[in-house]
C-alpha cells in the first residue's frame, strides 16, 4: 500500500489529478503535484479550486530538467503517478512536436532527472489511453479477425465510415496489438515502452492504466480538444442542436471520473507487487455519439441533434474495451452509469456557471 509514502503526481492539477487527490492525498506523507498549468486547461493560470489543500503544487513543465533537479533536491517520491500529457487527438496531427515534446521527451526528461539525482521510485503508475489501440480489431462475416488500421482521408471524405463486411470488437490488453492512428496515441504507447524499459532495468514496478473516454464534474469547459460530453452539455444547455460527426454512429466507452479515480486508488491500495497489465479502464458498455447527444439534449429540452457528415482525420470509428481481465486483477469495478454520470455533470456545470 502507498499509505504514508511520498507521492508525486505529474499533471496532477488537471481533471483526473484533482479527483485522485481528493481521494488519496491525505493518506500520503507528502502529495506533490507537478503541473505547468497550461492555459488550454487552466485559462487563468492559477491553482485550481478543485485541487485539495493537502496537495503541494509545483508549477513547472515536465520537460524542464532544472525544475526536476530543484524538486528532487528535497523530495524523493516513492510512487510516481504520471498523468502529464498533451491529450488532443485531432490537435496532435497539427501540433505533433508539442505532443511529442511533452508526452515523450517529458517522460525521458523525468527519468533522466531520477538518474542524475540517484533515485528510483519503487512504483510508477502511468495514465495511458485507449488511443494506443487505434482502430482495434474487427471480425469479418467469415469469422476471421483482422486489424484494419487507419481510415484514410479519402475513405472518410467519401463517407465510408465503417469497414465493409466487418464488425468491430472490444479492445483488450491481452488480445489487441496496439496500433495507434493518431500522434497522440503513438506518444502514449511510447510512454508505456519507455517507462517499461526503465522499470525493468531498475527492478522497479510499473502499472499501466489504459483509460477510455473519461467524463464528469471537474472536466475543462474551455478545452475544445477534449471532453465531448462537456462540449455537448454546454451546447444543449444553450438551447443549440448538437452537431454529430460522421453519421452519428461513432462508438465510445464513456467512464465516469469517480470510477477512474477509484481505479488509481485500487492500484495504490494494492501496491506495486503482483500487478500485471496493462489494465483497461472503462465500463465495457458501448455508446454511440448519437445516443449520448440525444440523452443530453433531452435532459435540457434542446433541439434534436443533427448529423453534419464532418469527420476528423486520425479518429477511430469504434473504441470500447473488455474490462473482464481488469475486474479479476484489481479490487475495482465501474459503478456509475452513463445517464447518472451525465446528470451529475449537468448539475456541476449549472453550479459552475452560477457559482
């Protein structure tokens, strides 16, 4: 267990980091957050109200060696929870260097700093992503399973959203070979490989959590590149019709923020020993974008959502996971359904807008 230990959370002033700090920070000897408060997530560039007082905030970029040396001069983390990342899937195609600099170089800068300062954290927990699977695996009508790879721009421009004669399958760490279709996904897979190599060389532990689409109270209401649930909610709340990309039948697994935080807690409770992985963190329930939009629109009495036929290069048609192996390995299971989570998010947005 991580009780009474020094815990470092990179990117810990963000959505997931704040939720996790509320649950666990008081159990730590010290809970230190390193975060650059990027304006895309933190428009006011100040300590977020959602970050509990017990969390010590160090405002610094994960790819700054000097900041790491300053931090490690008097703080030796037993556990590192690595959340720091640029997360915009579509944005990563046009800002690839930015994503690689933070996600890949930032990770190696962190590890180099540990080396310079002669320190090996006993346990690293990485927040990875379902994006490492790309389009995942599909099954043809004859029963053969294949990985179709990335949908081409020409295919999307022609409105060919699916792969003819095939049905998508849930992805899983034990069954699906990662094949990212976005720069973001590639950088997250690189994080997994880099941290695995380092952990193996130092007999340290690494736990990887591959998160599906996380949503809920605390999500950025200003970041247009992440958080489709909060974006849809604000449009419906304003009485607007929600636009649906492709034909509205894009599939995602939406997992509530409290359940995601509980997954990290389950790892901290278990400790570094006896955990294999990676672990898929989702609900195991598939939801189309259209179904999500209709639920949110109905909640607000907004107009019916409308299909636009727009698309995003690098986006995947189907993203869902098989959580059965996770349920057998971790003392964790998702508890909040989509409708309940959506309702909680609407209430939080209402309070935030009138707070």
